[in-house]
């Protein structure tokens, strides 16, 4: 048996947020190369014909696109309801969606903070909680997140703050919330 067989995701379904470009796109393609079918979601993702769809389907895997503005809580809950109806089993969750608003911290209005927190932390927590419930019921699944980057840039303070929070959400959900009940 090849060591690559140990990492096979054949028959698995992965939900990747923020998959239109960057880390999210790379994660979607890598998971597809490992055998997973991909559910992709981004605020501006084309519902058909996107670059990520082309790359995923070129691996022989399926790709289903959704659009969701994670800054709007009602839209997030509607998305979760729809995706769980369309895909009763989601094996892997990659929380990657995020936003950045560059402005020196001393000039950040409260609205910047609220929007970045809503997208980069609140939405990712809610997705982990709601998708995670089904993983716990099944006794299997992998919730995860990505780290955009931690920067020493005053204009990127909000993203650095929320990235740190997402690291904690990912670590805690994997090690505490799910580890006792998951395979």
C-alpha cells in the first residue's frame, strides 16, 4: 500500500470557504487532488465556470459553488441550511473566508471592527458549530481553519487579531469539542 493511500479522501466531501483565490483555492484543489468532492463558497464566487471549479473538476472530482456574504448573519444561516440540505454529509470544513480593511488602527471606525469580526471570526465560529454538530452525530469529520498571516503592520491589525482568534477556534474545536467523539 502506498503512503498516499493513507491520505486518500476518496468518497469525502469538503466545504471550503473563501475558495475563489489564494489559500482557499489552493486548499480546494489540494483536497480534490486527494480525492474529495468540493463545496466552494465565497461572497463573489461565480456559480459556474470559476477558475477553482475548472481546477477541481480537472482532477476528476465534483465542485459545487455557493455565494454567501459572511458579514450578514441571516445570509450565513440561510447558506448553512441550504448546504446541509444539499449535502447531508460534510466530512471536512475548511474555514478560510476572511476580509481585511487596511487603515492605521488609530483610524479604525467601529464599523471596520464589526465587519471584520463578523466575517473573520463570528461566521467561522457559527460554521464550525453548525457543521460540527453533524460531524459529532456521525462520529467523524474534520473542522479546520487557515491562517492568513500574522503581520506586524498597524494597517492590518484587524486581520491579525481575527487570525489569532481563528487559530484558537480551530485548535479548540479539533482538540476539545470533537476529539472525544470523532474518529
